[in-house]
């Protein structure tokens, strides 16, 4: 269950799900590539902007379901209690090089988050009348 | 990378992504519990009905991204080319007991599948005029 890739993945995960994006980004390579449900993002700034709403607005807490790794990759699945959904599990498969995450395939269901944003937009439109 | 749980998970995965639901269901316990994006399903018949549209209608091919396991659990992430989406990755974390999958936490993005069903319903409504 331990590997350098897994240790880095878990440190990154603890940091971002604890709301410390600066610490989390310390584990991410500058030229990281992220394949997220909405498409590919490149670079640490785009990565941070992707993660920020989850870390800072939506997340209540996470609970690790399983985490495995080998020399250069780690695969984690965790459940997340969020404002939009009581249970919003996600999986991340990260590749680590020279101690930094250079690639992440991030899988989760966008549905509850999209529905939440739609409801908020509708509420905003009603208030703005 | 090998474990009995992982071997069973991979055999199940090969079977269902190869379109052989009967073979896949041979690895599933009768009283399986499945936590899928839309909620919890219980029993092998509900499991099969959940999987059938993916296996029989939507799936073009899958490619394993990573698969790990220990004595009783396995965690897999794979990309799936589907009719609704060129890339529809998923992750499954299965618990194995007595050689059968008794629990699965199944994570994927429902968005492209829901959009596809909406488009099909609209096309059907137009044709039915």
C-alpha cells in the first residue's frame, strides 16, 4: 500500500481536501496535464482554478475508499460530502515524476454540480428581477 | 499488481466490456450491493440492468488506465469510448468475498449519457409528430 507515488498522491489529497490549495499545489508540476470530465487542462494555474471551487466552496469532507500505488502511479477513490451532493465520490489516477504529479486523470459525476449551478443561476435571476 | 480480488475484478471487467453479461454476472454475488452515481442498487438483477445499456448499447471499447488490488478489494480505472462520448472514463472499486464481487462503488460522469438520452428523446418526439 506504500510507494513514493502513493505517498505524494496522499499528501496532495490531504492538502486539497483540507482546503490548503497552496500546500496541494506544492505537489503538482508546473506543466501538469489534467484530464477532467469537462476536458483537458494544462499547467498548474489551470489545475488550481479547476480544484478551487471544490476545495473552497463545495467540499464538506472526504473519506478515502481505497488508495493504491506503484513506483510512478497512484490510484485513489474517495467519497466526498459536498454542498451540492451528500455523496459525490471521485477517483484520481496520478503519475508522479521527480516527486511531483505530472498527470492526473480525474473522474467524478458532474451532474450534481451542474444542477447546483443551474439552481443558483435561477435563484440569482429571480433575486435580480 | 496481482491478487485474487484483482484477478476476479479483471475477469469481470473483461467480460462485461467484451459484451458478455452472462460471463460477467458469474463473478457477481446474488446479494451484491452497487453504489452507482444515481444511487444504490441491490441484487444481481438490478446490477445487470444497470450494466446492460453500457455493455450492449453504448460501449465501443475500453482501455485500462490502472488496476490495483489487495486480498479482498480491487480498484480499477479505465477509459471507455462510447456512442455518447469519445472518452467516458470510469472507476470501479470492488470488494470480493468467497470469489464473488459483493460490493462495487462505481464512479463515472453521467453528463454525456444524460445528454445523449435527452437528444434521443427530442429526436423521437420530432419523428413522432
